[in-house]
């Protein structure tokens, strides 16, 4: 049996995927790999960010991030608190993304929601040291 057509089909399927996942143990590893330079991570993450899971499209215009952190987090002035029910849903989600981020109109929410730079959303659970970030693609 000729395996060549199956190999070509496998390569084509893998090449057509528009979503990519990355994992970094901490912010230093992500910076070393160029995740901030490639605009996959915002430059204002806390130095204590760890266990960073990133899902993104090929161009990096659509991104979702789940991470843990310790201590306090000083957000930049471009971030403002928003009503969680008015946030846009991420188009791509990390594998461990909870179903209640953002919450629907019939559910309670347990995170603080921010809009940063008018395009990026951040859901923080300071008591858990957990954050979810997603970048909204501009059409």
C-alpha cells in the first residue's frame, strides 16, 4: 500500500490549522522565546506570571491567555473596569478556559473584568492569583 497520499494529506491538514498553542513556565521563558515581541503577550504582565498558556491564530491578531501570578498586579492606565456582561467573547480559547468567562446574562461572575487599550479584555481573580486575557480582532 502506498503511504504517500496519507502523508501528504496529514501534512496538508496540519498546515491548514490556524490555531497554535504555547506554554511557558514563567514570564522569563516567554520573553526569551519572543512571545512579547510577537505581540502574543501584553508587555504589562506581572513579573511573577507563571504557568502561562497561550492560544493564538497564525498572525497573533487573536489571542487568549490563561496564567497564574503571585502578589499584587499594577495594571496600566489603559485598563479600565468594565461590566462583564458587555465583554466580547474570545474567538480562540486556551484548553483550560472556563465556560463562565465572559459570563452570560444568566450567570454570576467571580472575576474582575477590564478593557485594556480598547481591544483587549482581562478577567482577574486576585484572591486566586489567576488571570484570563483575550485580544479581540479588529475587523
